[in-house]
């Protein structure tokens, strides 16, 4: 009798596991599961300092997972060197500092509150770092900001914005005091534009299927 009762319970457990790990998207030969989607939403919420209950598997999160799948496919083709354990450890420590985590016990408690294991955190961090490093190596050398662009942003954007917010003329910054920050801002924008354009070309070539309703 006990054996007969065990079989339905086992089948019920297997069915529950299948529901949790159902495929929500495919990217060429790669799959994105519901658990991947949920986990990434919790990871993003943790890094952003948002409360755990804000972590939702939204369309934006799924799009990021699809983009990561395409990028990681390219990393394998190019045999790109992945982030080392030392690099991951250094970045994890920086994240802990930014979140105001004082010790390991507090960190474990924070991960638990987001229902993330250390392994899940490290896996998502590695995926993110690999993609960001690839973007930097692949596209950064193509980014060049001319002095004229810095001057135009200063006169056409920064000064008018500060004036509109009520900053008096005598308090407005001088170009030489902010030109480095403006150059970095414009470089990041240019970098994002190049990367997004490249992603668009990948999306056109890739076979992508979204199999889940998204918010």
C-alpha cells in the first residue's frame, strides 16, 4: 500500500519540476527556462537594491536573457576568455560594498532573502561580466569622441538643463571642469549604440522563439 502511495507522490513532484523549468524561449539551439527567468529577475533586483518582492519575470528580463544567449554563443565561436574566479570575486566584493553588506553572514542572509544561492549569484554575475567585458573589448576601440562633440553637449545640453533647473549663471560649471565627465558620458552612449546595432543584426540572423506570455 505504501508503495502505491509513493508513485503518485513521485509523479506529482516530477510534474511540479517540469512546470518550474518549462521552456520560455529558444535562441538557436539554446533554451531559456522559467527558472532561468525567475532567477535573473531576482538577481537584477538584488543588484539594483530593490526589495525581493519587486523581482518579476518581465519582458525586459526575458529580452536580456535572450540577448545574453546570443552573446554567449558568439563568445564560444570566438573562443573568448571568460571571467576568472579572481575577477568574479573582486566584482562580488565590490557589489557587496555598494549594497552596504558588512560581513559574510549578512551577505548570506541577503542572498537568502532573494532566494538566490551563492552558486546562482556567481553564475549570473559571470554571465553579466562576460558580456560587459566582451562589449568593452569588441566595441570600445571604435569609440572616439571629438572635442567639438564635448563642447556642443556642454553648450546645447548641460548648460540649458542646469539653467532650466534654476542654477544661476555664476554657479554654472566651466567647460574645462566637466569635459572629462562629458566625454565619458558620450563615449558610453556611443558604445551602447554600437552594441545595440550589433545585437539587432544578431537578432535578424538568429532563430528566436518566445514561448511564454510576458508582462
